[in-house]
């Protein structure tokens, strides 16, 4: 098939846009080569192409788009994608465009009315780009504008996936620039102390950096303006360094906010102390819509030990370190300052795969009918937050999220005592009074006396075991918190083994002079053994599966 003068290798659905007069059956997703210098990522990968085709879409990839991430044109063809020579032909044919980097003016000029673009846009920082895109009458979904407070949005959160890759890579770059091992070692040639790493900011990137540095054996400290992340830092194996100043640091959407001058002064003092003590500093602090806050001053850098390293992950937004040069690694005052702006791109295959999965999950939300046609539903809170331009009309910023007012709590009745909550086995019940308890025990004692006076001795023994079993079962199950019921399986298996032993006694050959049990008793005992065995082995199997979830 030909589009203009460019040959297209067809391995998936036919592109109706390229064939005049043919009814369009499905939208064509176009994936161009990224044009930003040093960008090695690609917006989709072969394994995700197969999933997009199953949703009903056709996929076209510009020739060479995945080369830098080790995805060849042949691998895309094998997955069912078309491979098109030239960006102009791709943009002309595509109904949807998947990108990573912010589109350049040249790329905007290739777009046409009715097209849908999904990419990083940063609408607050790029008003001119927003106007250019609106003039082209396109629909734009900015993946960086996803409402991250929605739980179902996590699968589409490209900011999180790319930040995790960048945090990992930041530690690798620090290790490359550092002159020693991260882990402490004792050798015949002498003792090597462990590296001390301080991480400013414990968001997604910071936590990824903490986990990587701890895995390499370093002593890791971290700080964040949000006090609630302290437990996360500790759970990753780091030490949370608190600023000696009380102020809430959480902003909207799970981000940090701009702190007061008093807090910032106390924070600078803490950073100055850490700079003198540690070997490596990794900064990750960013505030949405604002330049990166300056955390590490030139004076702090001067106090660091020669050979120390700073990795500034906020270099693209101006940097957290005063001496950072975006895109470069420089040595100043004996300290290597890494200001690379392409950390995620330095792990191109991994980051491309994660990003492609994020876009696929978003496409699932846009195409719930799985027929290759999207619906940009502005009533959907997640889609509305992502949509910054709808058919040429700028819709950014989105309205505040809807908050449903909670119904007023019902007043408890004053005459009734507080009900005791059940354990998931029925409705709540009132606590039993002493009088009722005495009556219950009296009735039980009378029943035992009547049975003992009139029933045979053999029946009385079995009846006593039955009553005690009921009592033990009630106390074991009903008096245990529901959250502990699954771990309780292992304990109740021991009780099940007692039942099995009792059943075996019933079917055992009679002793000398003893009477053989009736047939129906034997068959009941056999049934009890079977059911007890299922309960025992099933309980241990469930317990083992639970324990396996917590093993690495």
C-alpha cells in the first residue's frame, strides 16, 4: 500500500485514511520517532502493539523510531504494526499520535484537524504550544496532567513510572562518578567504609533512589517536607532526617508545596549539615508549575569532601543545586555535579516499555467497546483531567474535582446501651448480662443431669465430647478478630487433627471383648476423616500461599 510516495509495510489492519473511498473501520495510532536531542525512548513497544491491535486499532510506527531503545522495525512488523518512512507521511495517516517529548513547532505543523495527540505537554509551562495545538483543531491529552489522586489512574501514571526509572538511574550515575564502593568491605588490603548517601525528596524518584542505594550497600538518609513519608523511607531501609521546624508540607494531589521562610531556613541548616557528612547527595525536589527549589547552595558544595557527588534530578527545571548545569556533569570545588536531564532515557528499553503500558491502559479507558474507536468522555474525571484541548478548544485547567458531601451521621439512641460489634458472622449484639449468663448455665446443667440420668454411659461420653467441641469452636472462631481468621487456619488445623483421631478410633477394630461399631457410625467416621483431611491440607496450602506473598 502507498501513502503519497512512501511505501508502507502492511502487517495489521488496512489504513482507511490512505485509501480514498474506503470506509474507516478503526483508528490508526501513529508513533513517530522522538526528535529531542538525546531522547532514546519510543512511545510504544512491540508487545504493546499486539495489545492495541486486539483493542481494534491499527498501529503505524515511523521507521527507526525504536532503534535507540533496541526495538527494530522488524520487531514492530512481527507484532502487526505498519512501518512508515518519514514523519510527514506518518502524521498524515494517523488518527491518533503517541509521543513522549513535547512536540516541536515543526511537529505541530504536521498535525491535522480531528487528530488526537497523547504526550507530555506541560500546559502550564508551554502556553504558546497550547495555542499552536488549538489552532490545528486537534484533541490533546497531556499525560502529565493526569489526576494522580484517583486510584484507578495509577495504571496510567506515566510520571510515576518514568520517575521510578530516573531514580534508579540517578544512583547508577552517582556510583559511576563516585570513587569507591557503595558497600563497606573488610579486605586483606584494608577496610573500606560504606558510602553515605543523602536523598532530598522522598517522592517516587526519591524512594526508587533509596531502594537502589540501600541495595548497593550504602548508608542512606532522606528528607521530605511531607512528614507522612517518613515510614516509607524507613521501610525502604533508609533513615528519615527530620527538619527541626513544625509545618505541614503536603500540597494538592500528593505533591509537596512551597514552605514558609522559617521552614526553609531550618531546612537549609539541615542540608548544610548533611553536605559536610555524606559522600553523595541526590536531589529530587520539584513543585508543580514552579521552578525547582534551590536546596544545595554553592557554600554547601564547598564544604563537601573532595570526590563527593551530587546528582540533581531537577536539572531540567533549573536544578536543586545552585551550581548545576543542565545536561552536563561538571566538577566544581572537587565535587562532581551531575545535571543530566535524560535519566529515564538512559534506560530507554525499560522506560519505553513502562510508558507504552501506561498509554495502553489509557487507551483502554478511551476505548471500552474494544472496537478501535475512542470516546474522550469529559464526564470521566480522569479523562477530563488529561484533556487539555478538545477539538481545538483549550480545556485546561480542569475544574476542581467533585467532592460528594458525606451524609450527616445519625444520632445514637440515648436509651440503649452501646452495641457490641460482631466479628463478621452476624449483626451486632448487646453484651450478655450476668442474669442471662446464669440462666443459660442453669439450663445447661439441668440438661446434663437429665441426659446423665437417662442415657447410656457410651452415649454420655460422646455427648460430652460433642458439647465441648461446640464450646471450643465457638471460643476459637467467634472471639477472634476477622483479620486473624486466615492465619488462624493453621491453628484450627490442629483441632481438625483431633477430629481425625476421633474418627479413626471409631472405625478401628474393637479391642478384646469390645463391641464393633455400627455400620452407619463407621461410614460417618470415614466421611469425617475425608472432610477433615480436606480442611487440614487446604488450610496449610492457603497459609503457604499467604507466606509466599511476603517472600522475595
